[in-house]
C-alpha cells in the first residue's frame, strides 16, 4: 500500500464514502441500516457533523479514499455532550492492513482535542476484528444487548465498549 494520508473530510469525498458504506449495508451486519442511503442523505449527515465541528477524517492513498472515521454525540440529549460514539469504515480492499488502528489513533486524538471525555463503541457482537482493535486501545466491555438487530434473516447482538478520554 502506498503512503496513507489522513486528512479532514471534504465535500468531494461524499461519493466514495457513500460507496464504502453501501458495501457494509449490502453485505454485512456491521451497520443495521438495511437500505443504502444515497449521496444526498450522506451529505446531510456529514453536514451535521461539520456544523458541530466533530472529528471527521478520511484516509487516502494515491488519490483513492480508503476509509473514513468520525466521532459524534452518543445520544442527542445535552447531558451526553461530552460522550461520543466512534465509527470507522474501511474500503473492503483496505481491511486487515492496519488502517483501522491508524484511523482510531487519530480519531481518539481529535476527540480528546474536541473536548469529548468518553468514547463509546457500539459493535455487532460477532465482529471480532472491530472488538479486538478497540480492546487494544483500552476500551472495556460495558454491556451487551442480545438479539436487538434483525438483518440477513437472523438476529444480531451488539456490545458496548467504553474508553475514558
């Protein structure tokens, strides 16, 4: 893999972000979305993140977007304003090469700089690689919800992990 560049999100990233997310909606239970959002919906979502000033980064190499990550409010109520939830999505061809670790490192740094005090990871329970990377960064298991998401004709559990920032 060529040199990986982490940079802030730009509006020109929306098509590639939408395409990456499409893969996860259509082929995995990593997200519980069952319908692929279009570029307009993704732009609206990212406009809200940009307006809030929340951490939002992309990774690229040789002009190709390899992944994106963001941290935003865990819940919308004001009392949660210092707690964020992280999301990292990688292009399928970029998985298993250490990019998740690189992106999570930067996302944690930006989340601390923003002023978040806690980060929550909400992960489909059978996604061992996502759980493992969070554990390597010191996230601890704080909860499990059984059979809360139904996708691809079966029930999925989720786990919650937490890290004090």
